[in-house]
């Protein structure tokens, strides 16, 4: 006698290129998720380094005093004015930065994140109103402020000691040649 068993065939359907939207979402998330997480984790670090880079502006002005010509980078817009010479490790001799302020007003400056000592010259249309010599870098969270005393519309920052070697004094006049 012959016994036969019914055979059951399993039909396996492969969908090939047809993937459900839910499945596709998880496949993409599996690839993109770690990349996005890694990028999100590093972005504050890269933003920190980007914001802590010194700015280098074009030479836009010069002045001459005591037979020395000084070249000046010129800061005019708010972002340039607020960054100034921060994060610089050095400034060449006979080089500095001119800050051009739109209207005459009393100005206060500080040395937060500035790594080199500076001389500050506060001017009103070229007339020296106040000088602060050899301002040290600030290494603490709270930094002292250095005031113009009078309303001014220009400030020049130079390496410390420059004011004396240039023979500059309060009440003097600098003919600044803007390019």
C-alpha cells in the first residue's frame, strides 16, 4: 500500500524594489541618524573655534607721526567693531586698527579675549582726546573697561609702547589718510 502525504508549499513573496514607506524610513534613519548625531555633537565645537578666530581686515588707512608711517586695518560695521583685535597673538610694528564710529559719543573698551597689550587712542575727527597706554590683556571673566572720557568718533589700537615711540599726546592731531 502506498501512503501519500499532502505537500504544503510555502509561497515566499519577495517584493524586490517594492519597500514599504515605513521600512524605507527606518533604513534611511539607520544611515543618516548617526551622521546627524555626530554632526550635532561637533557643531558647538566648530562654532566655538569659528568665533574664536582673529579677524584680519584690509589696510584701509595710514597716518604718519615722528617719521613713522602706521598702517591701519579699518573696522566700520558692528561685527568688525566688536571683534577688533581679539584672539590675535601679535601685531606687527607700525600696524594697528582704526575703529570708525558713526557718531561722536563716549566709548568704553575692554580687553576680553585680547591676548596682547595695547595702546588705545581715542579721537574726535583726528584730534586726540584721550590716550590709554599699555593696556594689559584680560585673563579673567570680568574685565576692566577703558573709557574715552570725551565723545569720540574714532579709536586706534596699536601695540603697547607705540604711543610713546610715535610721540603722541592728548590734544595732538593725527591726519588719518583713509583709502
